[in-house]
C-alpha cells in the first residue's frame, strides 16, 4: 500500500503542475482529498493490512494528505497573486494625475439679471414681492383700471382657464396684491414670469420675464421716477445713461410714458412707466388724495439681450445647454 500511496502522490504532482486555473485546483482537491477522492478510497483498504503495518501506512497517508493540501493552497495563492497582478496591470490608476474637469451648473442669464437688479433696488430701499402665475381677472385687469369692456385688454392676448382664472399677462398684478398688505409709504418690486398668446419670433415669446416696480409716498412726481430709473440704469450699465420720456398709454398710470435709453446713435425703447392712476391706488385701499406714486415695468429678457448681445429671445427659453453654458 505504501507503493500505492507514493504513486498517488506522483499522480497528484503531475496533475497540479498542469493546473492553470482556480477551478482546476478545486477539482484536484475534490478528486484527491474529497470524501470520495482517491486518497480516501485507497485508505479503505487499510483494514486488510497487517496490524503491524497499519501505523506506518496511516502515518504516511496523513503526511501525503498534508502535503497535497499545502501544495493546493500554495498553487491557489500563486494563481490569486497572478490574477491580482494582471488586474493591476490592466486597471491601474495614477492618483497623482489631475482630476478630470467637472462640468458644473450655473445661473441662467435671466436669473443673473433678475438677481442683480433685485440687489440694486434693495440698495435703494425697495422690498421684493412675489405673486402667483395663475391669477384672478380682478388683480390682472380690473384693479389695474382695465375693466371687462376696456380696449386695453386687446393689447394683451390672455390664456384663460375654464374656471375664469388666467395666466398673468404682466407682473403689475403683484402691485395690487402688495398694496392690500403694505401701508404707504413703500417701495416694492415684483419680478417674475408672465404669459401671453404670441406668435414667437426673435423678439416675442409666449412666456417671458418682467420686473414691475412701484413707489408710493407723498408728493411723488415724474422727477422722482426719472431719478430712480437713471440710478437703476447707471448701476446696470456701469455708466451714466441718457433717457427720454415719450407719451404712452397704459390704463394703470396717468400720465403714462415710454422710457427710452440712448444706445450709440439711436434710442431704444426700454420700459413703460408713469404716475399711478388714482383708481389703482383706490383698488389697493390707498387714498389718492393723500398718497401718490409712480410705477414702471422692465422686460428682463430684453435687458439680457442688450447686456449679452443675444439676437433672438427664443435662445433664452430653448433649454439648450450649449447656449446656457456660455454664462456659467
């Protein structure tokens, strides 16, 4: 039986040298050391050996079993190390290399302008108000001196809901809501998105952005309006800007004006403005015999186009990251 054990050991030696994978090593472990393996099968014949030789054969069998187990463990460790080295060679990472640049988001140019103008007005003592996009006819029209049969409604093609609510056509509605909750004197602005039924082109969009402003106090005049607008424009353009007022019709102001600014050799229409109509003050619960004020509306999208040289307003609302990434 000793010769059989030595032959078994030699057979294992040859098989282990030929093994090139962990699966093959595991199969060898099963074939030689498993409960139905070759060594176990060979030792079943130990009962037929003379008692005097059983101790010698048993000791030799245990030694061979230990050597086979150690050889399998060593071969497995060698294969594991080779696999690790191969993986390191193929998946190496140089941690000293600079990281790949990450693309970060940024403010949309309209948001940039809005926040900048808000800061300018805050520095002039204004409070920033907000209002709902879905508005009541009363706040959007009637309280602004635009009753049901007023021709000014034709100037603003409106989105109506079945329940009579509308998408606000201007941020002037924020003024009325503000007057209901704030006692004069006050200075307020209301920036936000507005909606009109428009045929989109390079200067018109269905949804666009405005900033409405209102100042209410005692003995407010057109001179206060001009000074406020010139202060705003000087901060926006970082230089003194020449302005002019042309007569303009807006139901919620009287007198009403179109404010133009000088750009190069021409004049550019920028914002409607004027002294607040007494009916609007009354709708806000303010006595026009005691208080007066001025109001103005600024198109934020148009200001962005002027600031950054954008030739088409539709770029601002396209959602195209190639366009927006220029302002990050």
